[in-house]
């Protein structure tokens, strides 16, 4: 499950990450860093267009093209499980025809019971941008307006991530970008070991969707003295 993530990077960083985009690097786009991205909000996705790789804006929460009604009348399919992404009628078409890469500076998961959930921020150990495997679709609303929507593919957690949560986003390595986007790579690339990851506990304001979305402190380590030591990772317990 991935229900909240961050896209905080400069234009130069995302341009290099994309290997590269079809448009010129200069002049640079104005990239707004976001630290608390929630379902149905707008996200960056990288797609393979006729001219080459492009960054599009998409609604986070896949809407199949045959959906009748309004966007609010369908469950926001923010995640698509690897186990059924190629067979489930909601996702199969997009898996075959419309793949994307969803860049992320990190994502959030929670530990603890429902009454006292502790949020964790997970990111690349070296601070690099993560490449979530995704799918996208086109849909027209009741007014005829075209909406691009996208979903993050999730998989079983690897041994490191399983200490926090049993699921995680499927992450691509740069060598697999082209194969994923052009459809030649299969699900095996989604099960490769992710980049080395790191995590820390963040302030509980992240529990509210959208709060602190423009504030870097949202993804910063929480003050240790404000956290129950029993739920801290061993590395953070040693600091107390």
C-alpha cells in the first residue's frame, strides 16, 4: 500500500533522472516541491510519447476510460497490485498500453494500532529520486474534459520494508526504464530488489491529507523526545 508520498526535486534533478526528457533542459520549469501528496491530487508522471519521454500532470487515482458518472463516483484506484495488474479488468488495458514512471522523493507508511499510528518516511539511502512503476489512463468527465489519471503498482515488501509494512511500491532501476515504458519488460522488473532505502519517523501532522504539503519539515525526522521510544527503529533508540 502506498497512500501518501512526496515529489520534491528541482527541474535539473528530474530532467537528469528522466534520461532525459524530449524537451530542452533550458529554460527550466518551475517545480513546486510537495511533501504530503494525497489521493486524487495532481502528480508528475513520466510517459513515453511519440516525441520521446515527457512529464505529464495526472490525477492520482486511476479512472478507467469506460467509467460513467463523475470522478467522485468511483473509488480512487491509487494503487494497483502487481498480482493482478495484468489480469484485472480495471488495470489490464493500461498495463499493456499505458505505462508510466512516477518519480518520488519518498513515501510514507504507518506502524502501530489504529488509535496511535506512527508515520514513517521512506526514501533512497543516497537521497536519489525513486522510480515507482505506474500505469495511466485517459478519461472524459461529464463536461467532456479529458483527465489523465495514474496508479502506483505495489508488491509484497522486501525483507527491509517488511519491518514497517507488508506492501511497498514497485520500484524500477534506470536500466529498466525504457523496457517498462515501451511495454517490452514484464512483471519481473517490478520484483527486483529496490534501491537501498532509509527511514525515519515524522511528525503526526502527516496523518492529515495535504497538511504541510509545501513544507520541507513535513518529511523531516520528528523530534525524538516527542516520540514513544518503544516504536523507534533501533538506530534512533540509541540516540535517546
